[in-house]
């Protein structure tokens, strides 16, 4: 479930720092998956469902954990949108569902300011 208040606060901060929320922004979403196959499956599902362009990268553990922890796969997805609370909440719900379906975690979203 999305914390609606955090979305409203993030949008308020974007406006405070000069972003024009009536313009297209590039939203970036971050995920983590236990395997490359899961990461690629999620990337394909995000592309199919929402037109999200994704990259998949291996995230090796820190050197002091390398013997005990398996590497994870990061997915970084981007999509242009007009950043409204309703659209971000809807897209966040989709991101959470895809991450859960593929055995991963949806971490967060961000968008650069557009003036």
C-alpha cells in the first residue's frame, strides 16, 4: 500500500524547489531482485504494462560480505509522465505488484525537477 502522504509531500517539495508539475517529468523507479531472471521478468512486465524502460544491473555485495551474501540485481525503470498524486500512487501500486510477483522489492521513485 502506498503512503499517500509521502507522495503529496514529495510533490510539494518539488514545487517548492521550482518544478512545474504541469510539464512532463521523467519518473525513475528502483527495484531489487534476487536473480537476473527475476529482474528481467520484472523489467519485461513493467514495459508491457506501463511502457517503463528498464535496465538490469548486477549489485555485488560489499567486499566484507562477499563470502556470505549472494549478489542481487537492480532494476532501474524510467517513464515520462505528468506527476500528479493519483498517477504516482497508481504507478507505485503497479511497481509494488510487479516486484512482489517477481520475488523482488520496489524501493522508491524519484523525478528530476522540470522548470
